[in-house]
């Protein structure tokens, strides 16, 4: 559907559909801006650039979305079968979000040495 049209290179060549390419870029830029704001306020780690962190988040979100759309993971009750073999392993977007945010959080400063 719309996700594949917007982000799949085979379906949406940026040169042929500049408005879609611009919209995809703006979505990424919004995420990078939120990360940069979090770094400025001390909420997010600063050992990596906002773009590096945003790209890691972007990649995790897109990977999750593609796996979900392709039926390789499933939200909700586990289907019959062996997860990863003949049944989609269970997925939880709240857990993914929690893990992504944990990776962004600034670590508290180390206590001064005595």
C-alpha cells in the first residue's frame, strides 16, 4: 500500500516522483530534528550525531514495518506452528519503541572519583 509506494525504491524512483521523495525526506528530517532537540536538552545521548541516531531509528522502524507487511513477524497472538519456521514470530511495537528510546537516552554522568 501507501508505505511501499512512499519508501520502496523499486516502486518510487525519487527522480520520477519528486514530491514523494521530498515527503520521505521530510519525514526523516523531522525525526532527526526531534533527536537533535533531545540532544540539546540533555535527554538523548550526544556521543553520536543526531543524523546517526536518527538513521538507526529510521532503519529499525522500517525494518519492523517491512517484516510486518511481509508477514515475517506478527503482532498479537502467536499463530500455530514454530515461530520463525512455519509461523511468524510474535512482535510488539511498544517493545520496539521502548528499546529504541532506551538506546537514545543520555547516560547519567559518572560520580566523581574520590
